[in-house]
C-alpha cells in the first residue's frame, strides 16, 4: 500500500478515547484526527506529533487566541486537509468513489 493511495481520517467528539485506541494499532498510513474540541493541550499535540498523527480543526479554532493550535505545526485546518492531503497529494481518492 502506497502512502499516496491511502490515509486514515478519524472524527471523534473527544480525542482521548481515539488516542487510546491508536496507541494499540499499528497503522501504515498517515493518520489525521479531526476535532472541534478547543481544549486539546500542547502536550497532547506534541504526543500526537511524535506518533505521526496530525490534528485537523476548523479554521476558526486554528486562528483562535483561546486555543493553542495557532502555532502548532501538527495542527492543520479542514481546508488544508482537503486541499493538501486529498486534492494535491492523493487525487486518486477523489475519483475512487
């Protein structure tokens, strides 16, 4: 399986339960966790980054001064996800369905 042909995108209300599940799984594809939670800590984001997991959030949260996402490289917006990860890097996923 090639990296350009697959990706894993998970959506959970809370990331805590999904992070525990991911700790038990051995995945051979990029992992993106989507959330609308504005309370994910810098430590949790750093832990995800160490495990090659990218957090995906709405643009409003990425730009928010109340959340820690603005300066985190391991946090991208939904727009970036769909443009960079799907349209640019994995265009075959757009025509696969």
